[in-house]
C-alpha cells in the first residue's frame, strides 16, 4: 500500500510558503519530506536528549511510586477499617 493509496501525497516543499499547502499539511493530507537518518560512526545521541530522557525517566519512576504508595495506603486503611468493624 503506497502513500497515494492512503490519500497521502508526498510533496517536496523546499520553496513552499502557500497557506493552502500548510493547511493540507496540518490536516494530514500532505506530508513533509523527511530527512534521511544519520547512521554509522556519525550517529550519536545529543546531550539534551540524554538529559530529557533522564528527566522523563525520573518523573515516571516518581509518579509510579506515588501511585503505588497511594494504592497500598488505601488498601491498608480499608483493611484496617474492616478489621475494626469485624472485631467490634
């Protein structure tokens, strides 16, 4: 299935400043040309991408830790309440 079958037309838009093409691109009917990836010895991760990854990983770990602590806390409190009700 090529891009033309999906209704997406690749366009080389180096000198394109047309508002109609920008609108079609925003809707998703026209694609921008994607540069080829860098491979081999010249391929490396930029320093700011590493820092961003560390920040996102730390945020995920902290967020999941808080969520897990909340679930455990609510479970312990609920079971304690049910135990008090069963005893009395």
